């Protein structure tokens, strides 16, 4: 198993949230799961896995979601676990991730304005994942994520 590295990046997509913040980015129906005296919320989706139902860990959701995206031809999209602050953690469904290779993160206005090409695949991904975000359209999100 490799080392987990913290990356700061600007991501274009939808902030979904996660178990830690009650899936704050979603307007989707949520369902309670519990095991070993612990309860947690997960999005109510037809593709929920046993692991998602048996343990409170967002990585099970992310792994199953990425497999589903790949099965529907959307494997180029990413699900990243992020942290914007101590009480704001979860997942971002991202079409593109621009990492800071040095400080500060350089912003390429032309590249950022060309992101509309990702809007349709992101909307399709939300449909495939059976998710409804609060955000009406994808946005640029600055966050730390782990890989």
C-alpha cells in the first residue's frame, strides 16, 4: 500500500459531501445505515454495496461510484475525497483537477473558461449515480484532497 499524499487543487465539478458533513452538497434522498452501534447517512442509490451498508467510510461510496461511472463510459471523471475545513469533508465529482505544482496555483483563464465541455458528462454522471446536487451547475472548487 502506497503513502497517502495531501494535494491542494482546483477542481471543476460538483461538491457532494460525505458521511462527515451529512452529504451537504446533495439534495438527493439519504438513508441511514447502522452497524456495531454506529449510524451514518449514505445517498439512497440502487447500486449501494454491502460495504457502504456495513461501515461508515466514504471510500466505499467513492469506489463503487467510480466503478459505476467506468461501466457507463464515464471513467474519465474522478471522485475525490476532499477537505475544505475541519467540518467540511466529503467527495467532489470532478471532471478536471488542476494541482498546484508550486505556490500559488496559477490560473489559466482560457483553460478555465473551456470547462463547459465537461458540463454534459458531469450531468450524465449525476444521472448514472442517481444523485441530485444542490448546485445547479458545476463549479470550480479549491480544496485539499488525498490520493
